[in-house]
């Protein structure tokens, strides 16, 4: 839980610049996954949300939740950062729904509150998964789904800190990936494939799919430089886990 205050400070500080840079991409059309904005219509991760109780874990400005609310889901949006929640409030439009300040590590909801918990580089990238996954499982109802997209271990292991880009050279130890320093004490998290499986199964979840989103050749990465530019067409940059609570 040590990273909660520093991560909150980081996201409060960068929120405005982040939204200025990325909202045109993340909010361009509904249901876009990850750094390459791959439509969910191609990946089939989330399914029909009509009438479902949905929690977005680390919602940012809520581009995803806006889309799901418009489709008829009952959406709750949680984020650690008040600046990000303020951006979400400004972008909410006519349809009002709850914005909750909180941490993925300690969700302020009763058990069995949601049919779907999901995020896209949200709470499961920015909270220790061994704390956040059991919390997500706790608030799901039986049959409810946890679906989330994170950076792949390949992407993190090939990230060259000094050059600020992803390369074809292994830069970090695969088995040393667990925490990633984001500056000023802020931290993001990464697990090996085996540890993701252990954490998800340990929380009582069934793994239904592990989608490896693959951008078409020429699709730009809106967040990170890669060398070569078609890196993510050749190696998996993201892991999109699809799980459910039995
Ligand atoms: C990269 S954004 C993801 C949001 C959105 N999907 C997007 O792409 O803009 C990460 C979000 O996670 C939030 N966050 C960071 N740490 C968190 C935590 N421990 N619990 C919940 N949210 C957290 C940040 O405030 C930020 O809004």
C-alpha cells in the first residue's frame, strides 16, 4: 500500500497534461483498448454490458465508462486521483453516475456489488496485483467478470530507460519486473506470466482467456516510442486478461 500517496500525487500532477495529450486518442470512439487503441469489437474481451453493474478500476477521465454507460450499464468509476476524477466529471455529459475516490488496494464496496470489474492500464497496473486482484474478486458477484489490460512482460523487459523507448534488446530481468519506479516515489507494477496466473487463481478466479492485442502494421503507439516502429506487431506489448468468479 506504500505507493498510494505517491501515485495519487503523480496522477494529480500529470492529469491535465495527460488528458491534453491522450484524451483525443482514448476518447476517439467507444471501447478502445490500450496503447494502440484496438477496438473491443476486434478483441471481444468485454461482451454485452447492458443492464450490468460495472466498476472501472482506475478510470482516469472515464472514456471507457462513458461508452459503457451509454450502452446501458450501471457504471461506477473509481480513481485514486482527484484531478483525474475532476477530468471525468467534466467529461461526463448529461448521463451522471458515481465517481468514487479510492484505491484498487482497498475497494470501498461491499462484496457481490458488481457483474463486471475492468480497467485498461488502470488500477491493476498501478496497485500491487496481489492486493488489487483479491479486492476485485471480492466485490464481484458469482459469475461476474474481471477483465483488464496491462503492459506485457515482453514490453517491460525490453524497455530501455535511458533511451525512453522499447527496443529489441532485453534490458530488465524478467524475474525482477515486479515494481517499476515512475518517479517521485510513484510505482507501477508488473508480474511474470506465472505470477499473474498464481494471483488470479489465488483470488478464486477462473482464467477464460489471455488476449494478446496485436496492432495492425502502421498503427501508432500513442504512449511510447518503439524501435522498430512495428515492435508490437511482432511481439506482444499488452496482456488482456479475461476471468470470471465461479
Ligand atoms: C493510465 S491511467 C488509465 C485510465 C484510462 N484507462 C486511460 O487510459 O487514460 C491510470 C489511472 O490509474 C489511476 N490510479 C493510480 N493508482 C491507482 C490505485 N492505486 N487505485 C486506483 N486507481 C489508480 C490513476 O489516477 C490514473 O487515472
